[in-house]
């Protein structure tokens, strides 16, 4: 019974992760929730210091050459390359 429960949980997590997109692909005006940071540990640590923690809500203000985001009541500008390392879920309540 325990193994079946673990398998179901793992399958649900895999399905959820498949619906995540890169912050780079989010349209201006859209709100998203950070799910995972990918990249070198130092990069992930710095993103967390900037407010891009797992479960943080982010609003995209501009998605031109660089991305202007609102996170933790602050406006932060990210390069497109950096934004690609942030995986988000668009289903924000």
C-alpha cells in the first residue's frame, strides 16, 4: 500500500512538473508562481536572495530584451538567459 501511494505521488509530481514553463515564456501582465530554480547552486542562491524563491508569486511587467518582473513588492530586471532558469506554474490563484 505504501509503495502504491509513493508511486501515485511521484506520478502526480511528474505531471505537475510537465506543465511548468520557463519564466522567459510568460506574457506581460501574467502572474505566475515559481516552482523550481535550475542552474548552478550559486545562481539559484542569488535568485532566492532576489525574491525568486519556490512558491513566490511573480508578475511580468515587460518581456522585451530583458524581463521586468515584480516579486516580493520589488521590481527586478532579469536577462532572458537568467529567466530561462526559473520554472513557473501559470495556474496562480
